[in-house]
């Protein structure tokens, strides 16, 4: 089975911007990642927090564009390289 390449980095605390989403209301959201699970990201916004499904979004961290679907593993397993 071919393994999808993913980003082996911690996202919690990173500033992200959603550049594409299946939900048009999510496009353009900017905030700090407060929590991450296997399937979701929670970002802190000026007006509260928002939980986003990874499989539905493409986001920018720094200058890197990342498909949320490539991160659909537990964060601790992704960082360890499992």
C-alpha cells in the first residue's frame, strides 16, 4: 500500500489560513490552531473558535499549502513517523 506523504510537524500554536474548503463559509478563516485530532482542527478566531474537518480543507501554514486530507492521522503518530 502506498503511503500518502504528510507533514511531520506540530500544528498546535501555528497560524493558519483556510484557502479552499467544501464549505464556502470556511474559506478565508485565519487563526491559531488550538487543538488537533485525527479528523479535525480547532482554530481560535477573533470571535471564538471553529472546528474544521481536515478532509474538507486546504490551508496555508507560513508559506506552505497543505491538504488537510494528507494529515488525517493522529497528530502524535504523524510526528513520530508511524
